[in-house]
């Protein structure tokens, strides 16, 4: 049950935004959901039928080819319309986006001023709710009764998805708001890539998306709407008296929330889980992110097995889920030697990768000796994961010391001061790349990352050595610096770091055009 784009544009928030239709026929475009995101690779995370709202931050500095590719990805995903807010990143819709939208037949909207995306999503949800109430009847059918019975009897989320799968005759999965698979049905007669995606909403907002992986049909569409409500009820049990998460998951949730921080309380909870006394050994805390298609329940099992299979036979392993990734705590040695900790985490990651498909990213906080510091360490591990993802890491092991410069700059430097510093240090390169479609910023970033090795830099960029020499000479001339001068390189390196932090972009993508 959706709406036409014309009906969406008639909603109060869209009318107040003075929305301009640059391409497409609003009466003919069908909308399933309204979503907002600044992620450049968003097309791969969408299920189709969305109006995608964006300020264009993720498009800042992209080449004409990149902008066209962005539109192609959205069109391939079946997006209903792209809506671009003007005034923050762009003062006008870039011509490559407009041309690509026309070529692919994608509806294109523009907001002349800053608008409240959250209110637009809420308005669309209210429209769907009014329609469901007006239609009536869904809550009384046999499917609804079967699904609510599973919830009432407390069989759990996987059992509920199994029941949806049985009724739908296809595989069923639940993904969270970030596209991570939370759980998947175990039984199914069909498992297509395409299917029906239905938002799951709770009292506080979106909880995720329920996907029925079978061909679209009237019966499956009705079941999807009913099942989404049942899943919302099941997820809502987390705060109710009937829900009893396992003790490990409960402790992880409490550490994340900061509910349990005192040393005696943590020791008591760990003892209840069968942990032996710390005996002076430090605790390693990490956050693990797996491929979005992997259910988090499978990720928990693989992570726990990988750490128990480390050759030491140590039963002191704590694993739980929060925010779309796995949190793990295990006992290290008596001395937290950084190289040894990294080797242990690398080994654990390899054992997890042997059990799960796709990428595995492990982000670790600096080990702690006092159990009373666990809550803070869990928070730092999750922050390391977010920082690593922001700067392009999707695989491997990242320790807190690896992102130390990012943390220092974030905590100590005023954003306005950093903006001015970036403009002073590398602003001329950014302006030159935009005007001439060159890649000087990318070249500088690669040269510093390759420790001034011209051979490695040329190989990384895929250019001849002489072309690299010409680029480096042009960089020095534009900036008025010498790349042989350590102080100059330090300033440029910090500026590139600050630019990444401010824009969320990677210079290695290229910034011409």
C-alpha cells in the first residue's frame, strides 16, 4: 500500500518546502516509502519505490561521472524519485544529475531551501496509517492471528519469521535501519533477490525493513503489511516483562547503556556468566561489523566460536549485539602488548571470516585492566568502528591507536578553526581540481600515504613516473610548499585528515569536475 508522487507532494511538509518537480510525472510515479540519506553508495541499500531525500553532502566534490553513476545506482534499485535540497552543498541541481535522471526516467525533485527531512518521513507514514485504518480488515484475518500467536507465546523473532515464511511461501528477513540483516527465516520454498520490502515501525520511529523474498502478488503484499506489525510487536517485547534476553546479551546492553559501571557490579555479573576471576589479566573489548546480508544471530555464534577456538581454551568470552554490530569482551594476557593484541584480534577475525561470508571489520578499544572500565571501553570500541567506517575501512582490524589522530582532532580542534586550516593548507588544490577536473588532491593524499615513495605512488595512481613528477611540481607551486620539508608535510597531512572528517569523502575517489 503506497501512494503516487503527486499525493506525496500534497503532504504538508512537501508543500511547505515549495518542492520543484524537475523531471517525471508525479501522477504516474508510485511511492512505497520516503527515506533520507547522505551515503553515496545508497543505491545498494534500497529496496525500490523510495523517495530519497538528500542534502547532497555525499555528492560533494564528485566528478560528473560519479554523479551520473549515483543516479544510475538509484534507478537500478527502483527508486521512485530523488529529492535534492539546495543551499547546503549545491546552489543548483548539477547538470550531470539532471541529465542522468532524464536518461534513466527517474523523477527528480528540488527543495529551494533547507527542509525538515524527518517531518517529511513522518507525514508519509501518517498517510499510510490513515489508509490502513480506512481499508480495515487486515488485523482480523487468519495470517494475523497466526503471527500474533507466535508473539504471544514468546517463541522469538526467528520463529516469527519462520511463520511469515510458511504463510508467504518464500524466504523472509529483517534488516535494521542501516541495512544490516538482523534475522532470517530458516524455512522457505523460494528465495529471490527481489521481493517485497515493508517498513517496520515502532512508537519511536523506524525499526527496520521486513523483506519477503518472493515475487510480488496481492496476497504477499497484504501479508507483508500484517507481518510488519507483528514484527514490530515482537521487537517491542524488548522493554516488556515478557522478554528475557540471555545474560550475556543483557550485560552487553547494560554496558552500552552505562547502566552497569561499578567494578563490583560488573564482577558479579561476569561471575554469573561463569567467568573466572580476572587474576590481573587485561580485558580486550571489540566491536565487530559483518556483511549486511549476514544475520546478527549468525555473527554472534561465529564470533563466540572464533574466540573460544583460539587455542587457549579460555571460557571467558562475552558476546552480544547492539546497534547493528557485535560487541565482544574476552580476557587477554597479563600485559596488553599492542602487537600481541593486534595479532590475537587478527587471528580471531580470520576464524570469523572462515565461518561467515563477506567482509569482517574488527574495531578494538585499548585493553583495560579494571572491569569497572568495561562500559567506557565498549563505548570507545564502538566509536573506533564508526570512525574506521567513516574513513573507508570495511574490512580488517582497526585498533584505537590507529585512529588516534582522528580522535585528537575531533576532541581538541574547533570545527570552524579546522575549516579555515583546511582551506589554507589544501584549498587551492580542491579549487584547482574542481575547475580543471584534475586529481592533485588525490595525488597528494597518495604520495603521503605511500611515505613519499614515488614508485609506489605512481603504481597506486596508475600513472607514469614522469606524470607523477609533473603533478608533484604543480602541487608545490600551487600551495607554495616543499614536499621535502617535514613541517609542510605534517600540515598537509592534518589538513587532509580534517577535510575527510568535515566532508566524509575519500580523496582517493577523485575530485575533478
